C-alpha cells in the first residue's frame, strides 16, 4: 500500500525539492498534516526541512532510494528470492532493489552467503537469522555507503559466483545499461567478470533513460527483473540481445 509519506517522498525525489503548499494541494490535506509527515521523513533522514519546503538529502542516499517506489521494488525482490535456494552464494551490488533482495534472502533463506560492496546492505540485514555477509573492501563513498576502487576489484577476484545482482540508472537500446558514478560502474564491471550470470533489478521507468557512465552492454546481462509497466519495445530489444525479461506484476 502506498502511503501519503511515500507519495511525498516520490514527489521530492522526482523534483529534488517540494514546497509544503504544493504538496498539500496535490494530496488534498492541510499544510499542518504535510508538515507532520515531513517531520517523520526527516527523522528517518530521508529529507531535509527548509523554509516552506522539503529537500532530498542525497540522490545517492540508499534509504531514500529504497523508499521511492518501495512496493514495486519489494515485489521484484521477492520474485528474485523465490529463485534462490538455501546454501547458495550470490553477489549483490548496491542498488535499492538489490538491498531489498538481500533483506528478503537473509529473512527467508538459510545458509546463503551474500558477497557485496554495500556497507548499507551489510548493516541493514545484519540482524536477520540468515545473514552471512562478506563485505568487500575498498574506498568508502559516504553518501551511497558503497565500497569502490582498486581494492574492491582485488577483493572480488577471490570469488566465483553463479549469480550477480545489480541495479542500473538507465537503459537505452543504443547505449545499453548505464550508471551515474564512474567508480561504482567500475566495481560492477569487476564483479560481473566473476559471475556466471548478471541479473539486473530495476523499475520500468529506468528504460528509455540513460546515465552519464557506461555500465554493461545488453549482451553481458542474462536477465532483467522489473515491474509490469516496461514497454514492449524494450522487452523485444532485450530479448533479441539474449536477455530474459521477467515482469513482476503487482498483486491485486
């Protein structure tokens, strides 16, 4: 269920900032109610209050990215988890869908090992009974809580896994999958070399967009997990490149 606070957060994510008066008009509630919601979101460190408006803390903040379209992301994570058995070792990069995947795995599976470069994931799942996390070393990016750089690549070389799960900031047929950060993209590329299969978890709205940094070509990806709103032209192009497209439908 999408809550009013979810809708507020989505508005702030889309615009970078949102005025209290505009949010009240859009959601049909009083400005007092909006301010209370913003107080709650600020306590969760998802937004920052400024005079008369809310501002996103950081586009790279993983907590804020998870909250955006949370319901769809959770369904995607659950669908992927259903394909993972107890006792397997998987590699998971630091996307928001991927963080929810790690949570689902550690909550519902036993003896499964997750190799990740995300300190956020390691912290988020550490209390779950099935949590067995190998955290890769490297240079620490404070906003995204991701470890990157040459040391990360060296650590990755110690592993061979069947499946690597990653996120993406965009996809076009011409450019393939793209990201926003050069160091994170390099870490993903190093991880991809140590996996039999690369699988992307992302919302359908990322298709047709692109980030400034190349990530992976379509033919380097085995599968995409996304919501049912992905359009047929992208499904056709990805399928032609050998990518299995898994459309996760919202339960009614």
